[in-house]
């Protein structure tokens, strides 16, 4: 029994067995677990640093934006000026040309040779001064002939008059016919008419001789001569001999819009004298001052303007004929007007406005209505009161309620302009006095600081940088 079991087991052990499938191999890991965790931590740390940096930059941007908008950032440095009261002139500006009252082209009135030129080009001549001489010998010969003919006709007249007296005596004695006496009377009249004709010829010859001596018809400046000495001149010459222009006095003619006529005539009807100031072509240098003299009788329909003439003494000859000038006519003056600097007036979508400096070092936007402008001043019709301070520099980053710091230049001119309208206006005047005192204190302490720096030894590089940083602040 045991043998049978053993042989069966042996047979089974010797029987070939089917091949079995290989056991699955474990998967290989691409990265060690420790290295993967390190990379993840590094990425997370980089993202955290980037988030912190972005948050800081955002905070800086917000703080800078708030500073620009006048938020909780440091105050904006500005310069201000006071609203003052004064007279504001009302001007009418126009373009004009210097126009002489008389421009005469001197021509010869007779034909002849130009013997002599008695003027110097460009000089001032008076009325009646000698200018030129024409050869008068032909006209003097004509005068001699007329005088001789007059002497002859005078002798015939005397003879006829004597015969008439004898004939009248004989006629009374009834010795001659009445017809002979009448004929003698007509002969006397003929001789008298011949004498009158001869006298007229003498006068004409004398007048021609006078025309040979040419004089200036007006007082003024002579121009360049048009004909040289020795030429034959005659009345039909186109250019004449010379041009004489009156320059003292002289006028300026300019055109103003027709809308200004009622205001101008209203002032003229009151007997007022309207001054006119002329400037050069660049409208920078004042040339002369005159008065309004006349207004044209018609309006130019093509331009809607009317011409006006202003008179100037021109004693210094600064105004030259046909010179282009800029004119300024003073029509009226606004008394006790509210005046602000031009730099304070800003233009917005709602019209002109200004930034008013409040007592708590903030600014407020104030809409205004502006009036006439004179140089660097503007008349404020509404919106401001005398004594208020307005911003004139540093308005580009301001808004309603923005904090400001006033830093006015401690110059005498700035102190005079700023302090003139602030005194006696409550807290605004006191605030300006404190600012002005601070500026004066800083200016007074500057020389002492300089002297101390000279007495001290040269500072190190770090001290120099610190000093520059403090000065910038």
C-alpha cells in the first residue's frame, strides 16, 4: 500500500508541468520621493514671494495714486496768490497802420531844365522852404516883351486920351462933327483894353518865373529825389520831383468791430478823451501814446468793422508813415473790480474755475465767471471774494479737498503781490503772515548755515549724501 502510494507520487512528480506566466515586475519610480517634495516646496515659495512683491507694488501704486488725487498721501506743494480789488481798464485791441495827414508829390508846373536841387534827401523841411530851381530865362524874356508892349499901348492910350479931350472942346464950339468925337472915345477904350491885356501877360510871365522857384507846400520829411539836376522836367512827369510827407503830427488808422461802436460813442458823447497806445509789430515795445480823433462815417460791410483815426504828436519821430502797429484803445475802466492772476484761472468742461486755498491747508474747486483781461490780471465777475487765496502753480495734481503745502518764493515782488490783498482778511491773512514769516526765517537762517559749513571741516561722503537728501526734502 505504501509502495503504491510512493509510485503514484513519483509518477506525478515526473509528469511535465505547463509553463506558468512570469510574475509581474514592479514599476520603476521616475523621481525619488524626496526630490519631488523639494521641487513642490520651491515652487510654492516662489509663488508666495511673487505674491508678496505684487502686493507691495500694488500698495505703492495705490499710495502714489492717492497722492496724485490728493488722498491720504503727503500734501501737494503749490504757490498761491491773493484775490485783490482794483481798477480794471477795458481795452479794444486792433491792428493799425501809421497814416500821415498829408503826403504831397511835388511836381513842376512849367516845363524847363532843372538847374538846382535845394534839399537833402530825408531831411525835415518847413512849409515854404526852397526845394528846386527851374531855368527861368525864357519866362523872363516873355516878361520883357509883355512889359514893352504895355509901354507901347500905354503911349497910344495917352495920345488917344489927349486927342479926345481936344475933340470934346471943339465939339462944344461946334467946330467938328459929333461922329469924330465918338470915334475917338472908342479908340481910347481900345487902347485901355490893350493895356489890360499887356498887364495880364506880364502877370502870367511873373507867375511862370515864380513857378521856376519850387518850394515845399507842407512841413514834413522829403523823400528820395525822383529827378536829377540837369534834366528837362515838365508837368506831365509821372513821378514828380520829390515826395514830402507830414510826420508831426501823425495819425494811426485802425479798424474796430462794429459791436464796440455803442460803447465808444457813449464815451465820446460825455466829452471824454479816449487814449490810444500803439505797440510795435511784435506787440512788445510801446511806441507812443495819443488820443482818439475821428470815427469813419460808414461801416465796412465786408469785414463788419469801422475805421478810427488816432492822433499822435510824434515829436520823437518814432512813428513812420505806413508802419504796421498794434493799437490799444482804452474805452472805460471798471472801478473796484475783483482781480485774480491769469495763472489761477483754469478751463474745464463747465467753464473757468480756480482752486481756492482753505484755512485747513486744503483746496476747493470754485466755478467763476471771468471778465476783461489786462496783461497778467483777469477780472472776476462772480465766484470769488477779495482776500481769498487761489492756487497759481501746481494745479496739475489737485482735486477737491486735496491737502496742500504753500511754498511761495520769498522774493520782495512775490511778498508784495501776495501780501497786498491778504492783510486784514481774517484767518487767510494770518495764514499768509505765518507762511511769509517762515520764509523770511528760512532766508535769514541761510547765511548762518553757510557760515557754519565754512567753519566746519569737510564732511564725509555719507554726510554729504545725507545733507543733499535733507536739502531735497
